């Protein structure tokens, strides 16, 4: 696959307005059509930053020696690391970055933990779109895999699209 | 707080989560940790505008910050007992803003034994300092038959 890994070589664009015109509007989104995704190498630094943001202190995520002696035989990421992976594995023109996108709810199922050093891939699409109380909704369908092809987690979400 | 012991757990038992102080800095840190730089979480000028019939009046916390806190509560409770956080479903009911203090909590709803494992369903909610529920949902934890008894 001729895909560039998202990495330090191409810094993450934090101005979500910059590529706003390249992104699909609700009208353009085709349910069932795969979204373009990028493989992402998960680092211990990224896990530690996520842990700091939500106050996670479990040594399984942060202390290599303790994690090695624990049930997973090494460091793992917290289950909700998909919050980061969702943006890390999608390109700057992905419509989830459209300014004003409002998250309306999520459900995630967890299979095995992601680990530092994993190269994570995402299979994602809009599964459905609908209009409710004059608001434009899209149903997201996402599955994250590790480099062995094992499912890490799968999720369904709804966002309200900017008008 | 109820201990994570499958046999002893019963409907109505509770799980306490950590208090979390929301500030502009905590929201900015969550942007950096999640790579979600949606202007909803960054740009006060943008947030002066209307979103359909809604006006937030200023930046709001990421909904997924609630999700991350609920997940933290569940794993901190379950992992020491050898139980596994298998599912979390949430919806957002009210925006959370800088200056708010939020806290997740869980209530055991049901237990189920299947052909190969044991499961606990937990109602989860996040409340702010005014006792308003800002997020609610349901979680599923697996207690493998080999999980420790306490």
C-alpha cells in the first residue's frame, strides 16, 4: 500500500480551518464508502500524554517494569486511546475535522489492548446519515487493528454535521 | 464503593469515579492528547456564534473527555480484580465548561453468565458540581471465570 505513515515527518495540522474547504459536507458523504485512513505508530509518549490529560495513573500504562510483571506482560494503552487514534489515523481533509462537528454519542467495544510500538490501522466509513429536528447526522463505523491484523477495538458514533 | 467481585456484586451497587476539574488548560491538554483541535474547544470568538438553536457562549470540553474519565473509573475498578472493560456507550446531555468540576459514577445494573464467560452491566453517568448529569451511558465488564475472587 502506497500510504505514508503519519509521523513526525509531517506535523499534525492543528488549524482545522486550513483544509476546511477540502472536506466533505453532509451532502457529499456517501454511507458505506470507505474513508481514507493512515497507519499510525503509537508511541509511549503519546500514551503518557493521553494519560496525563484524563488523569490515568495505572502503572500498566506508565511503568514499564510494573507492566512487565502484570497480566499483559508489558506496557499497554488505556482502552479509550481510540480517542487519539481516531484523529491520528485520518488525514487532514477528513470530514471529522470539519470545524463545528458535534459529537452526539459513541459506543466502543474492546478486544485487545493497543501497545506502544504498535502500528495501528483504521477501517472507517459513514454507515448512515439522517436528519432529525433540522440537524444533519452521520453514523460512523470504525475498527482499529494492530500490525498483526488483530482487532483492537470497534466503535459506532454519531456526529452532528456543521451546516 | 463496591469491590469488583462477580459473585458478591448485586444490582444497585455503586462505583465511585474521580473528580475532574475542567479548565481552559485541561481542555487544551486534551486537544494535544487527542489531536482533536475542533474550534469548539479552542476558539471563544467562534463559540460566540449560534449552532442551530444552541449558543454555548464560550469553549466547551470535548465530549470524549467524559468518555475517557468513565473509562478510567471502570478500568481502575476492574483491572485489580482481573476483570476487563469490554464496552462503553455514552451520550452527552449538557456541555461542560471551564470552571466546572465533573465526576463519573457507576451503578451495577445486571449480571449475566454466558457459555464462556461472566459479564456485568453498569449504568454510568457524569455529573457536574450542580448535580446536573452531563453524560450518561452503559458499560459492560467481563469477569473471566479465572478472575481473582476479590
